[in-house]
C-alpha cells in the first residue's frame, strides 16, 4: 500500500463544508479479506474501541473496508473521534486507487493514524509481526502533545455554539483567535482554569457579538484580481480599513505587506487574524481551494465571475463542470449574497446550490439577458450595462444609473469590456454591502489599472510612439478579451502586434486555440516561453504557432524563446502609432529589460515610473 498524496483541507472544500483529511491511496491489490485475517482485524478494532460492537466490526469484505475502519478506530482511541471516515474507489484506469476522506481534530494525529492503519493492514495480509503497543504509544504521545485542557474545551465549545470563528494560531500551541480582524480576541488555553468558562467568553464578546467582520470572497477563471482590488479600493474610499489578498500580494489598508501569489488559505488567514482589519476582500483561486480549502467557514458575499477552460487536467479537475464545482464553493459558502454572472450558464446554475438564507444577485453585460430579466421580475437585485454604456444597479423595478463605463480609467475608455464586467460585479457587491451608488461611482472613477494598483493587468505604456499593453492573459477566454480590446482600440492604418505565451500546464488543445485567437487578431505575432511547468522546451511555442498558422498562414509568425528578446522583436517590428499587446508571464524587470534592448532611454524612463509606483505602495 502506498500513500500517493495527502492533504489537510482546513476549511470548507469540494468534499465537505468543514475540515477534511484527504489521502490518495494505491492499495496495490485490493482483495477479499479471508476469515483468519478478518479475525485479526476485529481483534485490533476491539483493542482500539473496547466494549463496543459498532458496524465497523462486521461486513469487512475487502482491504479498503478494513483500512477505513482502522483509520476511524485509531482516532477514537487517541481521544479525537471523527464524525465520518470513508473510502471512495476511483474510476479506471486506476482500479486499485482510493480516496480516503475523514474529518480530523489534529493533523499530526490524523496522519499518524493513517500510517498506523496501513501498517496494521499490511501486517495482517502478509502475516507479519507488528509492535502494536509501541505504535500506539507513539500515537498517544502525539495526541497528548496536542490535547486541549478540559476547561479550554468548554470555552471553545461555547464559542462554536455562538458561531464565533475559531483559529488555532499554532497547531501545537495553546493560543487561539476567536473572531476575525478588529473583532477578534485571543485566548490562551491554560491547562487549568476556572470552571465557569461561559463567563470567560462573555467577558470577551457581548451577547450578540459573533466576532466576525464582513468578508467578500472573489473567484472565477478571469478577472479575480482586478475585481478584488476594485472592491477594496472603493471600501477604503468609503473609510473602511481593508485586508486584501490577490495573486500579487497581501495588502492591509492598501499597503503591500507581502508580495507573491497570495490567493490561497494562508494569505486569507493572515488577513483574518490581523487585528486592524475591518473588512476582508479575498481573491480565492482554484489552486488554494484544492490544496487547503477555504480559510473561512463562510463569507458574507461570495462572487463567481465566470468559469472557462483553464487548469483542466490538473488535480482531478477534468471538465468545465468539475471546475465549476470547485469555484462554486465560494458561492455555496456565502451566507447573505452570492454575486453571479448571468451571462455564464455555469454561474447561473450555482443559484440552485446556495444556502437557504443566501440571495443570488446577478450581473450581465447584456441588458436583454433573460436570466437577468426574470430575476428582476421576481423583485431581486442585480447590475447590468445598458445600451448607452451606463452601469445600472436595479432592485426589482427600481433602477439607478451609477457611472458610465467610459468614465472608468481601467476600462480604457470602454474598450476593455472584460473590465466593465468586473466593474459590474464590484458594483453589485458594494451595493449589497449597503454603500450608496454615488459613493461607489466616485471611488470607481478613481481606480487606475497601472503598475501600482494592478500590476501586469491591463497596464498601458508608450515606447517610441507605440502603444504597449501589458496583460497577464493566460487562457483562451482571456486572450479573446485582450484581442477584442486591442481591435477596439485600433485606429486607421495602425497595425496590431502580439508578443504572447502561456503557462506550460495548459492542454495541447488550449495552446492551439490560443494560437488561433492570436492568429486571427494580430498582423504579426511573436511567441516565447517563460513558464514551461514540466513541458519540453519548444512545446508551448510550437503549439501556439501551429494554431496561429492554421488560421493565418500568410502572416508573420516568429518563435523567440527569450521573453526579453521576444519583446524587443515585437517593438522592433512596430512603427509609431501601432499597438503592441505583450502578455507578460514574467516581471516588471523583464518588461524594462526587453524595452532596454530597443531603446535604453525609454527603458530608464519606464523603470523610474515603475520604481516610483512600487515605492508608493
């Protein structure tokens, strides 16, 4: 038996709405349990759960059944009984692979319980000796090190009954955060304490105070970062101190405190445990959901912007429906409002998965969207773009013009329609949080997508008269959006040029289709590689160029492996007045150095601009 992968999903996840231990196992020959082996297994179970005769003791016909029952029993013996433990057989071509699902109290204890259970089953099947007492002693040592004093357990139980969020600040430590942000209290679980622990909790929290702060979670295939930053920007403009996570970093009240991809569990947890944060706006990416689950049990507003082909074939997500199930977790965890894209059928279907008290709020770029119209007829709320280019907020039959899309700098005078859609989602969130439309409009018009506020996402530069759009497009739908924007911005005889790439973990058919989209749009195309993610050198460029040549055999198509030389080649081919789209998979340093190869003086100017903007954050 082999453990192929194990993950502790610390919050709501795609399997359950609470913490869950998930392990992928290769049983290497799952088979029927013989009578003698069954007797040995039953003896172990009775040792672990003396005096009990639960169903776990009977109907054990296969190896997997014995393993899961031992996994349950070992945790019971350790004093941390799970509420469920199950094994799911995976479909071919892996007939001997199983997914074990089990809730847990402490990670180290659950992990050791699984390893002990595997050793027990292996010893039984192979008739090998096992020092069971010594292995139980190790499990007991782990369990005792992580046990919580009885008095503290009473406090934590009372907190759960009052729906106060609980985070153990260190797995082995005595410190807990009760509540989030500015409303949290830290509690130390001393080995001994007074018996009236309800009194201790009431001293920390008033009767109707659950210790929570407003939490907005944003997910989707494209637009997550921009939408999250938009919401945070408006909240700060309205006087709220925000904690924000994105794929660019963690921001506390607009100040970057950590750079990098911060769209997962630990980053969200850092915001929620910051005692200065009044509102949390959390970009919530697919990868973080699959690796660790959510950092919160539920959010006030959950946003799903769209679902399209990206990351398919990874982490067991094979189809768009699989991907929708992952991203839909954010909507399922919303307690008041789920903001959904009425133009996306997979988002519309999420309406049927919401909790009973959660209201769907739709947004749409199409004012004649039938889902939206039916939604309004029922008296519900939503946002849309009307034919005159206004962002409209409606609640039933009452509609308000909020702001023109062309007045929002990040839409590039309305050419970036994908950012208009992001603005509609942000508008819906902010209205649902109770802010006035006039306040929202004022703050939205002050958001600029530049190197400071939204790096590498719709940033506009000028080099030798060439308009240079830098964007992080990395899937087919994102490329369609950027290409649509570029065509809309094209004037007169100006040429469109592209310098493009893709992460290497996309499917061959996705790379090919990206090439087709680019081939139809750009008059000249340069393809480079920056992030192969395990693919052989040249594979990404080959597939993208193959797709481009299938629809544009007569166009100039170039293979330039280096990101900086690729940008130089694109700038060299462009003339003053042309528009060059650079889908940047690198850093601002790559951008500046690529420009330097063409024009050192322009590179220095842009480097100073970028440096000034970054120092301002």
